[in-house]
């Protein structure tokens, strides 16, 4: 965006928040406004992402907070909770309510709730270009009167209306635009109850941070969070009596509850506003989305098309990622070769070459594959296809006791299990939530991808590697669904709730939006590599090198003297000296703490084709699955090369204890065994008790061992 590019802030700051439904173009508007000046973190105490950015415009520094996409401020999901808490406890100077122009009726529910909060807000009527293309007429001035706020037509996709939006934001913040605190009035008996409770709460100093009318409405809606807040104070005694009176009146007049009446009145207001202000073109014509849905939602073709789309993403990820991965491997090799001569101290050289570069570098080389995979998934989500995928999968999910809504957290689990587990809060049935939580860790999160890429690149041809990875991802889904069926048939019996989900129109995602999502994941990956993984590889290097075996040092000195004093050719002496160093370092590795611990584990994992070195990698992988690769890189690289590290995939390919069958078995085990400790912690928080989580951990470890054993034995027969 070019607004204000020649104008620097003079210290005046405005903080705005973007609020809107999912798929309304809110994030695209955020990207268009802030450009590259963005940062991503988490809202305090939760894993919901918080996107912030800023821009300088007409002497103002405008800070923009992109709130999570929500349909209402009713606190059911984590996103709804953090959005509401932010708007109430950290109110911005201006709230920009982003509406999807072609689907106003659905979007206005959130708008009515912002009206009840009585915040200073504007409406960005987004996708105005699509409104015009579809021939829809919106009477903006009349809609402004009904909503009590200014409405600015915008198109984040075409960067239109942004200057006007920013001008209005400045004028609202400076109180130059009169914001009419319009109230959505309910039917008389409900309005009377609202006014009565509002009067009780108006002068309560302890509730000074809240709008009294909004509190009254939420109490009538049986909002648990507000109930808990008001119950703490003496005024609750009077308020409770008023609520009981309101309930009796609603039952007497309408045979209903105040909550239902308020919802009906909101929707009646919205329908009236739409009828008065929106004119649809004559005749309903089939759109491009309708024609595409006839194919992708077809009962016969829908599922094969979905599998084909996912398979194509993996093919693209591996095909484009392999050359980039090779380039990074070459770069780290050059760096190691350049650094090695500068480190005469053998211990320091081993830490840097065998530890840091082999460990952290061994993880970073997979960054291109991570980015490409997330670009593909972000593209599917932004285009509107992911919602269709959930709809298609719904028929399959019902056979396993779940429904398509559970598929959304499962898909999120391909990125990271932690936000996926949190996303199960959107499921109304507690049983469905618990079952979905238990199957999410079987999805291949981004942290497992480096393990798959390493092993498939080492043991399979490029045209086969992507198919193997696709099979691993598919196996995780299958195991998850069968686990759901077992749980639903035994300890968690219940009927699934009906599946209702909005299908947004197809849109061609903007490059900025897709790139931003991929950049966020890449930065998270780099941050983990620079902190957790770096710490882990240094610890792994230490336990792989200590304690020192003095006898081996003596043997090395004696053998070196013998080789030096022999009459053989110089080339032969160099070869024998190198073989001696490798043998001594290998024996030292077995003597170390890591070697001893691995030897204890080895009898348990030997039937799976694993030796003690893989056992150590699996244990360290409980911290984060990427650490499996860095551990293998550190342990297998010790002593492999004096001038710099050899590619880990080359080391594994030529290691006599590692085979294609071992690689397949290891991929299956990493896919299915206990998730990282952070995910375990979030599971416990969501489930509420340790016992189910510990039972699940034992179950996943058992499933991993059994299926890895089967895969290993079958692979040995085939290969």
C-alpha cells in the first residue's frame, strides 16, 4: 500500500482492531494496510495467534491488530473469547468491522454485537468489487443510519478505498465524526428487562470496566463468563431476582427463554436491514462456485478429488523442495569446510561441526519443504476448498462416529498439534471434543516432515519419495479414524451432532496472504531451530562424547605410532589412520552416556529394525519431533569427516545397520508415537485430567510399536 509513504509519524498513535467473520477478507485487508510491517505472537495465556502491524499515514502511527475471525462474541471458541476480552479489557481507539459485501446478512450478526458494546467502530464494506460484479445494490447511506456508524466500501484485493478508510479512522479517533450510539432495541418485554438490569449495574464501581447495558444483555443470554463476573459482587442478589422475573415473563408470553428471544430480535433486525438496504439482481444465476461444487462435492468424485489434491501438494513439495534442499546442504557443507581449519582445538571443532552444523543445519535444510507445504495448505484454505474438504470428509467421518467439523482441527494438526487441540473447543459435544483431541496427534504435524523428507530422500528415488510421504500422511489419518471408532464404540459412546458448515465462494487467494502465512510458519520453524533445537544438539553432543574412555586414547596413540613406523606407502598410512580414528570415535560413542542409555533401550526397539542410536533420537524427539533429525545428524556425523560434515542422508544410506525397511519403520514410529511434551501439556489442559492423557500416551506408543513392527517385517520380505 502506498498511503503515507512520504509522510512520517510525528508521534501521534492510533490503535485499531480489525474484527470480522472468517473468509470476509479481513486478513487481506490487514496485509494491504500494513505490508511488511507485521509481527505474529500469541494472545496472553492462549495459543490463539495475534497478528499486529503498523503504518504511517498523514502524521499518525496507526497500529493494526488483526483479531481472529469469528461469527459472534458469544464465548464458545478460544477465538471468540480472546476477541471479546481484547475489545472489553484493551479497547482500541477504533474498531473496524470488516464485512463481506456479497454476504452481508451472515456478517451483520457480529456487527449487532459490536453495536451492543457501544465501541467506536467503522464498517469496512469489503469485496465491493465482487458486489459490483454480481450486480448487487447496497444503499450505504441508509445502512449507516441503521447501524449508527460510517460505512466505507473497500477492496483489499484491488487496494481500493483504503485511503478513505484511514481518513475515517483518524476522524473517528479525533472525535470529528459523531458516532451515534445506536441501540438495537428488542421486543418491549425483553427491553424492559434489559433496562431494569442495566439500571442496577450502572453505578457499580467494581464493574466500571464494562458497559452496563451489554452486561444486562449477556446475563439475559445466560453468558457464563458474565455470570461469573457479576456473581462476585453484592449487586448479584438483586440482579438474580430480575433475571428470574425475565425468565418467567418470557415463558408466559412466548413459551421461550430470554436468550432465544434476543437472538430472534437480532436476526429480525438484520433481515429488516437487508430488505431495506440491499437489492439483489433479478433472477438467480448459477455462479462459478456452483459449477465447481457440482464436481468437487459429488458423492462419487468428491473424496478421490480431495485425495488427488493432497497428493499433488506432496508431489509439488518434494519436486520443488529437493533442489532447494540440496542447495542448502551444499551451503552448510561449504560453511563447515571453511570453519573447520579455523578451529584447531579438536573439542571445539567437534562441537561446531559435529554438533551445531550437523544438528541444526540438518534441520534447517528442510525449510524449503516446510514452506512449500504450508503454501499449499494456505492456498487451499484461502481459496475456499478446505471447507469443501470438510464437507466431503463428513460422510467418511460419520462411519467412525465423528463428523466433518472434527476434520477442521485434524487438518490444523498438519501444521501443529497444539492449536489443533485448542480448535476442538468449537465442537459442542464434549465426547466429540475428547475423541478428536485423542486422534489429532496421529496427524503428521510440520515437525515430523523433516524426518520424512530425510528418510525418503535417502532411501527412495525422487519420483517415489513423494508417494511414500503421501502414504505416511494417509496412514496417520486412517489410524486416527480407527482410534475414533474404537473410542466411540467403547469408553466414549454417544451420537454425533449434525454437521452444518458454511461454504464460502471460491476465490483466488492473494499472493500476499498466502506468502504471509508461509512466512509465519517459516519464522516459527527458524525460531525453534535457533532455540530449542540448538540447545538440544549441544546437550546431545555432550552426552555423545562424555565420559571419555582413557583406554581408547591409549589405544589410539599406540596404533598411530605403529602405523607411522610401518614401511607401507604414505597413502596407505593415511587410509589406516582415518579408519583408526573412525573406529575409536565409534567405540567412544558407545561408551558415552548416550551410548549407554541407547544400549538399555535397544532390546525393546531392535525388533523394529532400530539400533541404540535411533533409540536416543526417539527419546529426544519427545521435546520436538525435529530433534529426531538433529540427534541423528549429531550422532551419525561424529567422526565421519575431518574436513566437514557428509550429508546425513548419504551417511544413513551407506550405514550397514540402516536399510529401506528401517527407514519405513522409523517413519511410521515417528508418525504414531507420543507427541511432543508441549502437546501433551495442552491435551491435559483441555481434557482436565492426567489419567486419560497417560492412557492415550501408552496407547499411542503401543500402536506405534505394533505398526512399525508390521511395516518393518513386510518391508524386509519385499526388499
